[in-house]
């Protein structure tokens, strides 16, 4: 039996195959946007979103998604207005994807995402901390849902965020997420001292182990 939380090299390959293309497309879209290539950024960003969604679909659905993506790409290349709109909405779409990634695990009969991660953290009693980790999953879901419209309002120049700089909003939201991530470890350590000190490295190891186990 594989020890919970253990990192297995044979499982690392499939995880990287799934994760690296998605991260590469997201990074490429941001880079192209800052390089003044909005059309390419829109298409690459849309490709990343489609890749993420496609991971949860069957073969036929993935094929349909690919055809739809090709059609949208053609529209983007021929319509600067549509292209510009999508580029401005990409951050909001990314936040909605993250919200769905966490939120879908809160549906009846599902195990909350952070609870599932906790199963791969040795020394933690999942049953004892299930309420806490479920609440934490809700917190991240609501945060991503709140950021999505804020990004849209700022990047589309709509009130009440018409005059808010998009770069500043990204920076502030990133600092907020970092503060939540780090601060939660302090709260968890104080609430469950018998589990040991909660550290970001320990959490990342559990996330990695859970991800690899899901792709085993």
C-alpha cells in the first residue's frame, strides 16, 4: 500500500503531462498580451481554458470542444473588437475556472477539495478536520467568485472600477490570496496543534500527492 502523502516518481510523469501544457498556455497568453499581441493572447488563453475543461470531458465532448475552439479562433482573428473583449475577460474566466475547481467538490455527495488534499497529509485526522477543510474550500471558492466580476469591471472600464488600474488590482488580489494561504496555516496550527505545525511546504506536498494519486 502506498503511504499517504508519499511522492511516487511513476505518478509524477502523468501529472506533468497534464499540468505543464496548461501552465504553458496560461503563461504564454499573459506574455503575448504584454508583448502587444492581443489576438494571439486571446487564442492561446482560450486554448488553455478549453484544455482545462476538456480534462473533465469524454472523447466526443473534447472533439466538439476542439471544433468550437477553432471556430472561435477564426472569429477572433477576423474581429478585433471580439478579440479585445476576450483578452480583457481572460482573467475573469480564469477566476471562474478556479471557483468551479473548488466549488464543484462542495456538491452533495462530493468530498471538499481541501479535505481530499488533507487525506494525503500524514498525521492529520481527516474526520476531525473535515468541517474546517470544507469551510476553507468554501472560502477559496467565494474569493475566486468575488474576484471574477472585479477583474471584469476594471479591465472593461466599467463603474465603479472604471478608473482602477488592472495591474494594481492583480497585485492586490495576489497579495490577498497569499495572505489567506499563509494565514490559514497559522489558524490551522492553533486549532489543531496535535496535528503538528502546518507549513506551506507540507500543504504543497499533500496537494502534489493528492494530484498524483488522482492520475494514478
